[in-house]
C-alpha cells in the first residue's frame, strides 16, 4: 500500500494517461494506417505496393515494439521518481 | 548423407538438449512448479514467451495463410502481435504485482467469488485444450513427414518428451526448454527464408526483400506476384478487402484474445519484479517479431516459387508436364498434402483459380491442390536448398509445437491443482501434496491431450474461433476491469463473463454447428449470412464489449465491493509494497 494518498492518485493518473496515449498510437498504426485509412494512402508507393500494405504487414509490428519499450521506460522511471519501485 | 538420417540427427540433438535442461531444472516447490520460482531474467522470459506463444500455427501454418490470402490475412500479423501492447500496459505488470500462481486465482480473489473462479477455470480449460490439440496434431504431422513414423507413434514420442520436462520441472523446466526451443525454431525459420530471399531479390534480409525488386524480372517483388496471380485468375495479392468492419473486428479479437490467453499471461508471473514484467513484454515482442516480420516474406516468396515451378516459362506459356514434376512434389504427394488430377487429360499441371474461366487455354479446372501448411515445410525443397536445411525445419516445427503444448499443459494443470483442488476442494492440502497434485494433473492433461490429438474432435479445427473467442470475450475483460475499476463487484464480473461467453459461443455455434457437431448449424457459414458481415471468428471482440457493458451495468446496480477488495485493487496498481501473495 502507498501511504501518501495524493501521490498514489497522481501516479495512477499518470499511468492511465500514458496508457491512453499509447493506445491511440497503437490503434492508428494498425486499425488506422493498416486497415481503414489504407485507401487514402494508396498514392504512397512502397516496394511495388502502398504504405497501407506495409503498415499491415510490418509497420504496425515495429510500432508495437516501440510502444511497449517506451511505456516500460516511462513507467519504470515514474516508479523511481515517485519512490514506488520495488 | 541420407535425408532421413539428417532429420533424425537434427531432431535427436534438439531433444537431447531438452532432456538435459529437464534434468538440470527440476522443480522442488509449488512456487518453482507454477512460476519457476519467480526468478527468470526478463530477456530469458521474453524468449520463453515467444516460444510459448509461437505455436505450430505460427511456424507452419501462418505463412501459408498469408500466401493464400495476401493482404486480407494481415489480420493474423497485427492481431497476434498487437495483443502484447495490451498485455504490457493493461495486465502483465499488475498481475505480476498480485503475485499469485494462476489466472483464475486473480479472478477468484479480486471478485471474492468461487463462482467467478470456477467460470474462469472452465474458460481456461476449454480455450487451452482446444489449443493444445492443434499442437499435438502439428507435432504428429512433423514426425510423420520427417521421421517416417506414423502420426500416432509420432504423437506418443512427442508426449513422452513433453512429459519428461513438464512433469519433472513444471514451469521451471518449461521455461528453460522454451528458451532453447526459441533458438531452434527461429534459426530453422530464418535460414531457409534468407536463402530464398537472396535467390529472388538479392537481399539477405527477407523482411526487406519483400519490398525489394524481383531479380529475374527487375520489377518490385510484390508487383510481380500481383501480376502472376491475376494472370492465373486469382485476386491480386495486395488487393484491399471489401469488408473493413470485419477485418477490424477480426484483428481486435485476435489482439484481445492474445492478451487474454492464460498460458501467455502466466509467463509474466515468472519474472522477479513489476518493472521486469514491463520490459519482458517488449523483449517477447521483439523475439516474436523476428519470425512475424519474416513470415509475410516467406509467404509471398513461396507463392511466387510455387507458380514458377509449375510455369517455368512464365504463366502465359505451357505449364510443366506431370511426368517431369520435381522430386519434392512426389514426396509430398505421398503424404496426400499435394494432389493432382489431370482434368483436361493433357498430361500437364494446370494450377490456377478454378473458379476463373480459362477454357480458351484448353483448361478444364484447377488440377493441383495443396495443403497450405506445406509452403513452409516444403519451402527448402521448392527452393532446392541443401538437406540440412530440411532437417532444421523438422527440428524447428517440433520445437514450435512442443514449446506451446508445454505452456498450455502447465496452464491447464495449475488451474486444476491450484484453483480446483487447493482453492475449491481441499484448502488444507500441504505444500508437498499440492506439488504432487500438480504433477498428477500434468500427467492427466498430457494423456488427455495425446488421446485427443490422435482422435481430434470437431472443435479441434476451430482454435481461432473457440480459443481466441473465449479469451477475448470472457478472460481479458474481467482481468482488465479487475485492475482498472474498483467498482466492479462479484455479481458484475460473473454476469459479464457469462454473457460475453455465452453470446460469443451462440454466434459461433449458429454458423459452425452446435458444439461443432456437423449438420447442426442454423445458417450457412458465409459472408452473405453473417450479421453485418461479421464472421464468427471476429465475434470475440463484440463478446468483449458485451462483457464490459454487462459487468458495468450490473455492478452499478448492486453494492460496492468490500473495503479489503478495494485495498487489493490499490495494491496491484503500485509496484511498491507487498503483493497479495504473502500467504504462499
């Protein structure tokens, strides 16, 4: 348990904000650029096809890796800054 | 050296390695048996998670699915990786902090309800058993093709190997064998892909070769492939899909389902700290991505190679004569995974979209049918790679199947020995007794899985619908709500899980047959009959939304959870401080 109530609330809110921001990027890379917005990206050519195809088959996966490491780095830092690490 | 001997050598060496690890990593306590003592390094856990996750379906079937479906099947790539983002941010760190042994454990404690725990155990068992049968069958196929034993004998050999390290070592044995299995499977997958990519595009990195130029024609590889398949009457490889709603929901179902699969979640119980659980999810996805970024390249290149084999002088020229077919086709014909029927009696193989009218070329229907799994298994032979590459594929396919099977069997047996026996039936069981119960449950689970692998029931083929549907509609939402809301109570959780689960199952059964019994479907399983064009495979995401909604409404109408439960939620949110697992 965390003794300082306001610190605990601030920590959890920061976590939820970070998660929401990350999920927006997650959704844009896969559902957005990879699926729904693909027709709009049809003009941008990548190796014989379009950018949407690249996002669906590779770009989304690379973005996911970036999101997780960014989240882990930010949260582990937040843990230490707030003295909440194990 | 004879190909059979090479295969035996590769598979034998990999098995010897797994046995060695099993003897080294014996489990001495329930904590070691369930969560490897909680001391696994995050990178090692990432590797083990990758092997745990990448099954025979990823290794053997996925490239074939992508090759057949082109862009439309990109859902598998995004869905089976995007779930790790959810896992890393929404579940893994908090469940690690909670610090218990199984997924139903959290659901039972957080919702202070035996019913919730038992519903979770039932969902876990159905999802995991469905999944494990596929792995056993995959191992059986790999054995029968590469080691020339029959499928059932192959299955028994596979079970004995898993039995040895899973029963002896539990999670500890499984973890370190999975690390070894990851190394075997990624090498086996990548090496043939590198050779093929070099040959077709001159680029040694298959993921880059996919978007590079086809050496022979000078055109971009994907443009060349599009041109060939269109000439043969198929839809373009990179063609967009007409029903985006279904593609979105299918991808979402796979993502939520991935994050909700118990055998994946429990891997994150094995790392020492909350911070490690976060890193470990990232490492897992890197290791998974090494295969998943290569798979779409393997898919398009294998399809191109297959077409070039049948039409050595281009698709506008005559195809090869059946008598002059390459040796690999003969080998795979014996397994019935490739079949040829000379419909127009010209002695040549016509391979095209049978629905297209090619009568002007004197063609009378597609004459070559193949099981899409062979695209990976026969890839080295199609590309005329040396014999040892084929041996590698054999060892890699088995590593993929066995590592996933072991993870699933552990999830099943720990749910039985811990949630059913220790938490529901006999709470007074001693530590030693529980460890024995865990080993006994593992033995039973392996025996049942082997039997079902030999006699696969109707639901075995429905892994994507059933396992991912259940995990998405029942397990994932209840775990997430348990962490992110203090207000969801026992009644809300049970009502949410049951309604999500039942509505999802009803939708699947309507199209696939009740309990998958042939002939009992209410409606034909095709896009014209699906509600809003939503396939039964895509319905898990809808089930999850129903689960969230019902749980929220029911909880709002009933009393707040007791204070100690709200404190429990608080405690899993912050890495500092004791978890709930002090009583272990």
